[in-house]
């Protein structure tokens, strides 16, 4: 069991991941960020979802916009409110600052804290910009994001880019090229782990079934599949059953401009050139294959009892 800071733009698959984390890890705090919804809505959602699954975890409000890009509209596939538009949400959108919470927590518990980042990486980039000393004090950063083309999965917003990277490519580039100990969980593996509509019902988790209806409708309309990829939950799968994943190791960058903005790229060959954009960067771990049945089995056995 790890001590986690759970960094999220909480939409539907983020909520599934939070439910999974609550049963398998020690949650120190939830930090919110813009992405699937605006940061204020994410802050309200984090509090509401904690109430719905009966956990008490402090919530911190993070960044409201990307480091350098103009803000873009929230995604709509998680519903207007990010949690399927099924619950009244009476909670405040105000909370103490997420970036300071990350910095203070990592300094207070050196080498003990795992960051799970399942939205745009703006809070994490801001934390390491403000406090570079924390880079060597974080135990691990497990990130859902990026795409490397395995099985044709090279992007889900543009042909090149995955949503979390695309939303704030400058933050993503800073984090992925830093010396933080990273495990990246890209679309290459998250698209292999699918849950069918009837399996969501069988989980016997009424809150999860309720919130995912617009997401399932979107998936059926767009992809002809009555189910959904479990994207963000795979960060927890990595923490629970790492042997289910096949990793590659290479330095990483993220494209920040042009038609490929948000594209994750990894160094594939040695290049003795001063123009090498990966020069001097540490190798990071990237999940490129997964035992989908092992991940599904662990997920269902953890959440299935209701
Ligand atoms: C990512 O995009 C978001 O919509 C999901 O919550 C997930 O974090 C998948 O590309
Ligand atoms: Ca997310």
C-alpha cells in the first residue's frame, strides 16, 4: 500500500480510479486540475464523489489553465458536470492550494509519497518549478497520458495527441523530461482494458453505474462499442499488479507546438548530435503492453463486492 496524492480533473474514469485507489492505497489528499471539467467543478466533484463512496480525504484546488496555452473548453463526454449529470452537487468550489500541498507533503515525507496524475500535468509542473528540490524526494509519479501508436493508438483528441498531454503540452514536456521517477501509462495500454456496459452494472456499485451513462452513450455512438476504456484506473493497476505490465525505458519529450502539439515522443536510437532534443534526459518507464485479463480480474475483485 502506497501513500498517494491523487491529482485529477475528475470525470468518469477518474472517479473509477478514485474508488479503486480508496480500496487499495492510503490517500493523503486529492488535488484537482482543469481538464475534463473546469478546476472549480473538479473540486466540487472530488468532494461529492468522496461523499458518495464514503471516504474522507482532504481536497485541494489546483491550476485553472495551462502553463502557456490559452484555456480550451472542457471535454463533454463525461457529462456537463464531469460525473454524468446525475447528482446535485452542494459542495464549494473553493479549497486550499494544490500546488503548495504537493510541495509541503513531499518535503514532509521524503521518498514516501507517490503522485498519481490522471489529468493535465499542470499542478505537477508548477510544483517542480516552484520547488525543484522535491524532484528527488518523490517516491514515484504514475501518469495516465500519451500515446505511442501501438495497435494504432496514437491519439484520442488529435491524430497525434492524447487528451491529458494535449491540454497542457508545456507542463507535460516539463514533467516527462524531468528527473522525477515516472511510470507513464499511455493509450497503448489503456485501450486494451475495456469494460462492457453490463460489466459496469455487475460491479454492484450504483454510483459508478450512474455516473458513466453519458460516457457509455458517447462510446457507443462514436466507436460502436457498448463499454468504455478504463484509462485512469490503470495507474492503480500498475501500483497493485506491476507484473501485468510490459515496460520500455527511454527519455521522453512532448511536442508543444503545431499540428502535433501534445504528442509524446520517446528516444528510439542513439544520436551523437547537439541537436538531440533528448540529450542528457533520464530514461523513464513507459507501459507499452499489458495483460488485460489480469488487470480486469484485479479491478473486478477489488470493486466487485459493492
Ligand atoms: C484521459 O482523458 C480524460 O478524458 C480521461 O479522464 C483520461 O484521463 C484519457 O485520454
Ligand atoms: Ca482524467
